[in-house]
C-alpha cells in the first residue's frame, strides 16, 4: 500500500459500523459547482439506491471542490474507512477535471495515454461531424492498472481500480452518462463482490399525525427489533417511517419487516396511507379509479397545486375532470358560483366560501366530488383574526359538503404544499369512511 494510505485514520473506522452489514461504501462527488447554490448532487441519490439494492451500505457521502489536494485527501480518507469508494465527476477534458490525476497520485501510479480510448473519443467527434479538440486527450490518460468502463453516452471512460483490498470506481458527472455506466458496467462487478447480504426495506407514510405522535405510538414496537434500522422523518404534510433490514436470509428479513409493518399500521390506524413509499396523490388516484369516482377542484391559495398533483399520475383523465384557479373574488363567483354577498359578508377566506367553491365546481363540471380551497399563503395578507397559514378546505359530494380549518405556521411554498396534502388526505379518508358506511370524515377532524 502506498505510504499515503498508511497515514492515521481520518475518522472512526466505519468497517466496525453495524456488524450485520456487509460491504460498505463512500460516495465522493467532485465539482466546485456542487458547493454553490446553483447545482445539487443528485447522482449520490441514484448511487445510494443502487448500492443498497446490491447489499452495499453507504457509510458517508462527501462533496469536494476542484482542488487537487482536496480531491486526493477525500479519497485517502475514504479508503481508510471503507472497502468501496464510488466517485462522480472530474473526468472531463478541462484543467479543473482532476479526479484521474488525484487518484493516480494517491495510489502512486503513472497516468498513461490509452490509444484505444483516444481512438474512441476521436471517432465520437467524427460521428458528430467535428474535429476532436486537443484538450480531450486528457480523457484518454488512464492510471496504470485501471480497468476501463465504457461510456456509451459521452467521451470520458469510467475507471475501476483496486488497491490493497479496496475498490475505487470513477464515474463521469453527467447523470445520463453515470447512470448508464453504473448499471451496465459497474453493477455486474459489484454483484460478485457484495456477498449474500442484501437490504430489505419498507417505507410507511402517515398523514394527520405529528412526528412526536408517531414516535410515541411506534417506539414501543420498533425498539423490539434491534436488527432493523428505523428512522422517522418529517416531510411537509406527512411523517415517514423507514425500516431497513440488512440480512442474508431473505425469508426471515421479509417476515420481520412484514410483522413490524402490521404492528405499526395497527398502532397508527387510518393515518397510514402507504407501506410502500407511494406519494399521497398515487393513493388517491387509486381510490378514485377503483371507486369509479371523479373529482373537480376550485383552488385559491394553492394556485392549482392540487390539480397538478392529481394529474401527475398517468391515466388521470379517468378521474380528474378539471379545475379552476380562482384567486380573485369575481372569478370565485364566475367559475364556481360563489355568491358575491357571501364573500362580502364572510370574507374570501372562510369555511362558507370553501364549501361554496367545492359545491359550485362539482355542479359546474359534473364530478362525483368537488374540492374547494381558500386561505392565506402569505407572506402578507394576514390579520390577527385570519393569520398567514389559515386555510379552509371543503369536500362536496351529492349528499352535502364538509370542511376543515387548518393552520400552517410556515412559509408560502410549504403552506401551499401542506394545503394540497391535506386536501388529498380528505379525499383518501372520504373513501375509507364510505367503505365502512360512515360519514365522509369525522366532524371533529380539524387541525
């Protein structure tokens, strides 16, 4: 092993982290643009998902700028902790693409011009009717002993390196290049290395409960399963429970997870809207489809967000008939038949107007259900009586209309999202109660 790898460990040795997990990896994203607010590292999300599927746990992710010493040290520290390092970026033709050079120096290997790679790059440029710039020769410089990973969608080949029982995978930064290369060229190699351990996973999502309520109800359950990593996460309008079981015994891992899901679902009741990680709009779409129901929307403060979410799902024309965004009071009257005297007397943000929106749009469009939303998304427009974050949502069917009042102490975009989430949850619960012959939702259902 080169001397630089024999330096003291950079941090705690992750190889001792959770002994039931097999191979562990670190992901390094190289690129100064990722340290600005202009770019987001999305490659690591894809890589984490794929590595986990192979049974490889991701112990750490690092973003490092285009500085030679910083890139070299990031790899040095990663190799001191884990068996597998996967990087993205820094393989391009420009002077700030330094991953090849930094890793070669770290491993004590020379960079050698690979004639085959160079010919491939030249051929790609000829196919595009262009002459290869001289600078692209840098992409054909390969560390001694490295395996080449063909890039079917770009000029920079990926690289596979092995050193002292560790593995390094260097991938290009453009996501369409990285994804294709990892899937086609890297996964088959890692499958042979990963061993029998695999990740088995469940994701439950709830609506209508706070994070602390979910924790209080479920901690007596999940703490009984030491072999399962349980994480509770708060997201706008929902609380998620992630259950991860690393095991080489598929049948036993699935049995444990199924048992946990059953117990947790019983504890949380109808607040659980999925046990497989689906977004709420997919659950509502399924309910509308299987019940042969249709819906129409009249939105004010959400600005069409509810309609947009309902129509994200392929085949949404079967259940979503249409909707209106009626910000102004005149359009509330013209498009959803809200009486102007009601708006004058009660105000545009009121339960009466929300109900009128729901009933009016349902009649106008001829849908099974109508949803009306009105509120104050802010940051201005609030008052002591009607503060920013106050939202009224109503749902109407042929038998009448019910409404909810909600208060969201947050910023404009989160208020809009929370309101759309609450409206979707009202639709979901409508069908739950209908199946049990109850009113569309409890009269006291407010938050």
